[in-house]
C-alpha cells in the first residue's frame, strides 16, 4: 500500500501511516494537474492540503485510488462528485485547527481595536506617535459571528471571556453557547455588531456574501474579519468601505486568488487601506493544529484502508463497522440501482458462504456494502467484482 503526501503535511502523518506498514512518500510542494496525473499512477492513496487540485480530470485518470485525505478543514479542492462516482471516499479534518483559528480571531479583534498593525509599522519606520485616539477596549462591544459551527462557537466562548456581547447568525438552527444570542437574519447581525467575523464554507450561497450592499448595513466605525474563504467577501467593495471611513478596520486571511507557493507575489486593493491586518492564509497554521490534523486524517485513512470504516467521509455513505474482522471482509462500492444487494447475496449464497455480518449505506448515486464472510472464497469475490454495478471491490 503506497501513500503520497503532498504540500509538506506534518511528519506525524507519515510516521502514523508507516507504523501501520504502509509505504509513504512525503513531498513538500503541490503539483499541477498534468504532473499529478502521472505521479498518482504509482500510489493507492493521496494526502493533500488546500493548494493541490484533485480535479475531475485527475480523478478520471486515476480511478484506482482508494481514498483522498484532505489535511485541512475544506474539501473544495476536490471534485467530490467525481470522487464519489469513482468509489473514492474523501476524508478531512473538520475539528483539528478550530482552536488555532479562534485564537487568531480574538487576537485580531484586539489588534484592530487598538490599531496595532499601523502603530507597529510606524515604529518600525522610526515614527513615534503615542495617542489614545481611535483606540478602544473590546470589553462591552458586540461581536457578530456569521456561521456558528466548530470555529464560530469556539470564537463565541473566547469572546465572552473578553467581556464581549456575542450574537450569531447561521442558516441552520444552532444551540447557543454561554450568553450568545441568535439573530434572525444576516442584516440584523450586521446592524448590531461592532465586529463581524465570518466562519462559513465556500458554497454557491456564500460566494460574495459580503458585498457593498452588506457593508453599508454595518455600523459606521465597525470592523470586518474574514478567516473563512476568499470568495465570501467582495474585496474591492471592502477596500472602498475602509477608504471612505465607513469601516474602521478589517482583518483578512483568505483571498479570492492566492499565490500557489510561498515565493509567489501578492497584490490586493486592501494593501493601501488603513488599519487592515493582512495574513497569508495562516488561520489554522500552528504547529499544534498541523500535528493534530496530521494525526486525525492519518487515523481516518488507516481505519478505511484496514477496516473499511467511512465515518466522517465527505459526500460518501458513512459506515462504522467493527474493527475486528471475522473471516474476510468484503468491501463493495456500487451504483445505487435496484437489485444490487440481491445479486451479491445470490453469489454468496450459491457459493455456500456463511455471512457473519453485513452493513449497507447508500446515497442517491452509490451504495457501500461491508460484509464479513468465511475465509477462502476468491471465486465469489471475483464474481462480485465483475458485476456491472460494481465500482470498486476489496477483500480484507
């Protein structure tokens, strides 16, 4: 079993996977589509971060892949529909960098309120201007959180510890933590908040969620923070709002277009705006978070490879079987059409094979079957593999 890890994934992932007997290569860069297509021919599993694009074309050229591991929160760099149709589950790390992002949000709220970025730059340049003008405490101010998921709720807890009032808005009803209060609409949150922080995924619904229209509804003198996805905010509109003085500051960690590597140049309309903190997509980039992500995704990949478990897989039927395999374990990913389970059971029955346990989960496109059977029935396995409805079949 050969696994390719790209984009300088934390070495703990390589160590964890190698401890299970897998052959692992760890590469520092990401690769373009053509090079990636060729490289993956020699591997069974690939691990990536946010820069590597697992396009429909890359997946179509490498249908033999067993799994894709995204060592990050998002999976938008993977064509999930194509992966599913090829029988390739995609795993990510939705929890591991939560604390790192939440801490940075609170750090930037204080920094914006005290103009720390501008003041630090002035002192570095030899200018000394000590003043309390436009410098405020965050205690007693209102923080509006858009997206009350893993990160948003953590930000909520930390903000209350700072003495802030917390309101939030989410399209899904969420249980408020502490004294936070849900808003009935995005407009309501924008009009009430001194600080607005965004924690939403990249979807068609969130694309340009914050434009000139939404910015105009924010309080005069308020602040905007985006550590979610670069497509969520209209950057030119944000720059205009800052230059006009409507917003007093902003912190941005993600952008619509980002350099592919650390040597790439970067330009943004926000670079000339006052009291703006610009960071290079480092919200979850702490040693603790990267180590935790490395462990989390390596563990889920190991569980899938060795036992067939897909709990937590994105856009793929989820099954959590026993880690103890009785006899052989048959794993069959198939088209979700009528009669498949009957066909498989007929083959097993005709061969006189005893079934110890059986699990099936489906979605609108595919089905995933896990069946523990008696050992030593290669002929039946081959017949199941050759069914027209079978996408991918393994025997453990």
